[in-house]
C-alpha cells in the first residue's frame, strides 16, 4: 500500500463518518419535530376550556382577568 492509498483510505473513512453523522442529525431532527408536535398537542389539551369548546362560555373566576389563565 502506498502513501497515496493510505490518504484515500483516510478520506473514505472521513466520508463514511460524515454520512453517519448526517444520518444521526437527520434522525435527531425528526425526533425533535415529533416532540415539538407532542408538546403543542399537550399544551392545547391543558389549556382547553373545561367544556371542551374554546367559546368563552365557561364562568370566569371572580377577580381574575378574562384572559391569560387556563381552566
């Protein structure tokens, strides 16, 4: 094996590592997007009014502002 062959093997190893890292980043990005959707869904459920409809028909808590709190 010549010096040039060793360099090419090193570059191929780097290329392989870059491909692996790119796949890992893409996988993590997909997981982040899925978790973002889950958090959004959970926050929507938590902040939904008690009657299940965001109509404002739920009685307000005396002394509290009409907006800015969750039931």
